[in-house]
């Protein structure tokens, strides 16, 4: 029989480094609309797992897919706009 040994001391030794940085929190905040849209899409997909989708289910899935795609496009456009260099011609 092998014994399970806890590694609490090793885990808590770096407790100060476990917290997210301000930059990571800002990135999560920027991505939150995409995360919420993906959650809505998953909810719509989960609803249809155990039954044949009705017309209402199909509409719910289409709307959720469109919202998720729109949120991703919006995030990509905001990210691309923020990282593009200003001025100068190619």
C-alpha cells in the first residue's frame, strides 16, 4: 500500500505568486463577453442533448452561435486595433 503524502507546504510556499496579476485580470475582463457568449452557447447545446431539437431549440442555438461569433469578432477587432502601430505607411 502506498501512502498519499500531502504537498501543502510546497503549494502554499508560493501562495503570493498564485494570485493573478493586474494585466491578467484586465485580459480576463476584456474576454468576458466572449466567455459569457460561449457559456450561453453551451447552455443551448446542453438543452438539446437528450432530445430532438424543436424549432425553438434550433433558434436558440442559432442565436447563441451568432452571439458567440459576434463577441469573438468584436474582441479580435478591439485587440487588433489596440496592437496596430500608429502612423507610417507600408
